């Protein structure tokens, strides 16, 4: 059926032209498409139904509705088209957000050793916009779903910049603390630079920013106490090293970003377990995920970590039940039962 759909333009150009004339629309700045079906019937070819797959294709001035010959092509285009359409619909709100980000200039001293503050503001605007205008958040190609996504985006933007500024201040303050720490373990500078490169707001999806303070605190916990038991610290670093080394090779694969952040969770689990992890993590789990990535299989749950970390559950310490106070000599017999 896929091959028939892909060749329909050559086998029956009239049917394909008629379908395009009925369904396709030029670039638009807002949703005028009604409810878009997942596929449409074009014709029958040798008894096989041939379908076209509507897709929202981003362009220079807007988003066009086009018919694709395969579902895979439509699946690639639709999130991009929805993102572009959300960006156009929210352009005024995003412009105000960018103006509000001028408040990040107060972070100047903390960011001076990383990037110019103007660059940080630009990266911050891009980070927030990509999250707000994520086309994946629109569940279906319907007018109601799109409008619902627009309202949700507007709600997220309300009061966002002050909270975002507080989060950045915490992240950059912890970074500065690590830069001047008196007893850093071997490789801390490398690990810090990998977690917070100059473009970390471009490289880190917005929901993952909430995890960065915990990762930085884990580095500080390690720096504070690694000298108490250098051999144990070395063993843990050796356990972590192969997973860190594998990040570059698999990060671009589907599920690679999830692997990258799970490595950071393993670092927390090894060096600062009391801080908790976003989800259960172990060397065995990472080994399995790494095998899937290297074999090209799409791992389950490849979208990333949960927005907020879940604390590690600690079993309560058992305590003996207190006995009632002895009120008379006769009650002593109860303490020495045979």
C-alpha cells in the first residue's frame, strides 16, 4: 500500500491533482484548515486503496497544507508545521517575553565567565520559545486541539520570566561555587563544562533545566567529601566513566538525549544519593539502553525525564515500642515472664 501511494503521481496523475486541488492550501499565518484527517483516499490502484497524508509544511511567511505520499513524510513535517503555526499565533506574547528577559542583565557578574549577558538573553528566549511552541504538544490536527494548545501556551508564559530568572541565578551561582571550590576532584572542570557549556540554554530542553541545580549540587557534594575516602570516590568514578564516554556516540540517535540525562542521574546516585533521582537508574538500566541505541532500536520512554525529581525512598528505622512505666513492685513480674 505504501508503494502504491508513493507511485500514485505517476500512475494516476489526474486523481492526485484532484486530491491536491481539494485539500491543499497555501501558506497561512493562522489555523484555517478545519479538522485535518490523518489520511485521505485518492484512488484505487490494482485493487489497492491509495491514500495521501495531509501535512502542515512550514514556509517563509506561514504554514501550508500539503499532501504527502507516505505517512512517514507527514509525521516528520507536522510537528515542525505546528511549531511554526504556534510561533506565528503567539508572536506578540513571545515579543513581550523577550522584552521581559532584559531583567537577566542582573545576572551579569555570574555569567561573565560563560557568555556575554546579551547572548544569554538571546539563548533564553530561544529556549523558552521552543518549549512554548512545541508542535508535539498538539495531539491531533484539529482546530480545537490547536486552540487548546494556544491557550495552554499563553498560560505557561504568564509569570514565567521571573521564575526562569530565579532558576538561572541558582544554576549560575552553583557553577560559580564549583569554579572556586578549594578541593575539586579530578575531572570536575571537564564535567562542569559538559553540563554547562556556553550554549547550555540552546543544548538543554527547557523542562530539563529544573534538574540542573540538583546535578550541580551533586558535584559539590562530591567535591566536599571525596578526600574522606579517595579510593571509594575513584571506584565510583571508574563505574561512571564508560557511560560518560558513550554520550557523544549515541546522543544524536533517537533516545540519545534520554541516555545523556540518565547518565547525570547515575552520577547523582553514585556521589550524592541523598539528593534523589528523577527516576530509578542503575548501571544495568544504562547498559540495556546503550545496547538498544547501538542496535538502532527505539528505547521506551525516549522523551526524557520527568519535570521534577522524585526523592529516593528511605526505609524508616525500626524502633522498639516503649513499655509502660512500672507503677508498683507487683508489676515487675510482667517484665520477667518466662
